C-alpha cells in the first residue's frame, strides 16, 4: 500500500510536471511573468480568505490548490530566469523554520506560544532585520496591517498589561476625536479617527477576536439584512428611496427580530 508521504510526493510532482507542460505548450501560460501573476495571486488569496470566513472546506481545499499552483508557477519562471529554483524555495523555508524553532530543533526551552513568538522576533533581528516591524508589508490592507503591527510590537514588550488599560486608551482616543470634531479641523478629525480605529483593533486583539474577520462577518450581515429590507419593501409595493428613515428602520428591526 502506498504511504501517505508517497501519495503527497506523487501529487506534488504531478503538479510540477503539468506546470512544465503548460509553460512549454499553452500560449497563455507561456506569456505570464512574475508581474502579470501578481494581481491574480492577490485575488486567489482573497478567495481563500472568503472560503475561510464561510468555513467552506471544499472552497478552502480548492483555493489552496490555486495558491500552490501560483507558487510552482513563480518558481518555474524564477528557474527560467536563473534567479531561483523550486528546490531553493522549499529548502529555504525549511531552513528558516528549523532555525527559528530552536525549542524544537535545539536546546532552547519555552514556556508558551508567546515565548515562541518573542524568540522568533529575536532571531529575525539577529539575522539582520533592522526593525521588529520590518516584516510588515507596506501593501497590506490597513486593518490587517494594524493587527500585525500590534502583534509584532508586543513581542518586545510594547503592550498593555490588561484589557482595562486598552478600554481606557480607547475612551481617551474617543475624547480626543470629540475635541477634534468640536474644533472642526478635518486633518485632526482624520488623525483622531485613525487612532480610535487602531485602539478598537487593539481591544479586539485583547478580546481574542480577529478584527478583520469580525468586520467581514458584519459586512455580510449588513448586506444580508439590507437585501432582505429591499425585498420587504417591494413586498409592500414600495422602494427604499421613497420611504422615510423611520419606515426603513422599522423594517430593519423586523428583519433582525426574524433572524
């Protein structure tokens, strides 16, 4: 009987072989570059994120396959340009994982996952990284970037001790936003609004809530209820733009109650 490892090896080699064939024979695949694939990879990543939020495991499996294809595709192009090979990509990440997990592959002792993260950042700095925040991509969406910045700064101890302190900071930022609104300076209003959002994301992290995922679920909930409100209005032979805010709010509350 074929072992699971052999099955995985065969499956991976099958994908590599297909990629070689497509690159050699398919007009579209021949034309692709690292630059042309970039936006497609971003799209595939968001499709995976959607599947994860929906807990659609068939979708997760499919989107992981698409991302794996992209990795093999990039490595194929890198090999053609004599920049890097697929073997180098794989061995590179294996070497990195071994080096950054000395509690598994060395004699370092850790008490919990937080110490693992702290060691990870220390090792990265020892490797030549100039800042703990250096690994946060500039092109990340702002909400995700805020989460990563907070997680990374935490590893050097730049972190509140408890949730109550985070609440206090959030209220402080809200008060500063109120002052900015009263003063009417739009630049200050924008700045203080950003501080409020950053603090709210920090609170979510302390509450062990994924702020990005929570907001996306709220977006979907809002869309679902709004579509239902539109349908309810049509059932009453009305259109939303002809209704008062009070009438729409009544419909909205009915929909919430039914859910």
